[in-house]
């Protein structure tokens, strides 16, 4: 019981953290490439993947995209960020599952960034019915390297701090 | 950071460069250019893009407005009613294949060859 409450608080905190990070990011100057952004909210997803089971991670991603969209965006932005978020979560989950010992969180977040872009661009191509949008992909791949590096390093640092305080709900749920 | 992280970054970079090469081949070759503005997949206007084109276009649907300006051989969006303003921050487009997208308003401003 006590553990469940702790876990619930931890999940809510990750959702809140992701929302605040999205907001802070919207205040920063935009990168002058279509669809490119820092992806600070991904820090929360990477942290969640490292400390929680998959179901809780999915819950966090859906909750944060829905809430951020309702507060700062519109219906369209919810569709875009949710597709990107869920796809990137799946990709990062698989990478962690299959290659955790080979790759660090830096690679995990780079892969996450790339699949986030793939998801968003895919849905944009569908909604705007313009396959030429795919021309933006190479630029987004390149941008994913520095942004993924940043997000991965920050998550690594935070994770070290969390594991010192025994924040790990993967096995005791 | 591990050694294999660097390998992954290199692979990503190589894929990106190959993609860039392809898009460059696709867009190379001097030809007359035009600006195509579409709203939600439907063509709203086509304007030839030359050094002397000088036009301000008001793209309006359902109360959403994007102001598009064409001058000195390039096209840009100077004003938009969308919440994120990404289209306004995007650098002007002046080459074949380049585009400026406003996702919230479903507006695409695209530079293509005139053939």
C-alpha cells in the first residue's frame, strides 16, 4: 500500500516535470528548422523507462501529451505529440530491452528523438497529404544527435541521483 | 557514454548525409521556380518565384491567418495566428523542394520547379 502511494506520487511528478519542461522549452528561441526542437520533455520519459515498468511509462507519455496539449496547444498538437511520443517510447523501450548493456542512455534518447520525428512527420504527411514533407527528415536526423546527447546526459545524471535514493519501481509494483 | 554510442551516432549521421544527397540530386538543375501555397492539401495559390516577384499574400481559412511575403527571390511567412509560431521562425525558402509548414493552420508554402 505504502509503496503504491509512493509510486503514484513518483509517476505524477514525472508527468508534471515533463509538462513544465515542455513549457520552458516553448519559451526558448526556436531552432530555425521545421519540426526541430530540444525535446526536454523526453528527459521524463527516459527516466520513467529506467525506473518504471512499460505500462506506467505509457501512462506518463499519454498523460503528459494530453495535458500539455490541452493547456498550451490544440487538438492538432495533441495528435502530433502523442503519435511522436508513443512511437518514441516504443523505440526506446525496445532499445533498452535489447541493447541495454551495449548502449548508454545517450543512444536511447537519440533513437527516441529520431522516432519522435518519424512519428510526427508520418502523421503530418497523412494529415496534410503531402509526401514531400519527407525532405525534412535528414535535417531532423542530424539535429537528433546533439539534442539526444543533451537529454541522455541529463537523464544519466538524474538517474544516478535517483538510484542513490532507491527510486526503482520496476520489480516491486 | 560508451564506444557503441559513437557508432550509433555515426550511423545516424551517415543516413542523414545520404538523405541530403538524394534530396540535393532531386532538387538540382536550374529551372523556373514557383511558390505553391496549400491549405489542408488543397492548392490555394501558385505564384512564379523570380528575383522581381514582390507580393504579400493573406492566407485565411476559418479565422486562421498566415501572411506570406515573396521578395528578392525568396518566400517567408511573416505573421501567423498559430500558437507555436514555428513557421514564422523558419528561414526563408528560395530553392526547389524547400518548404515552410504551419502545422496548426495546415498551411504549406512550397517552392517547386515550374514545369
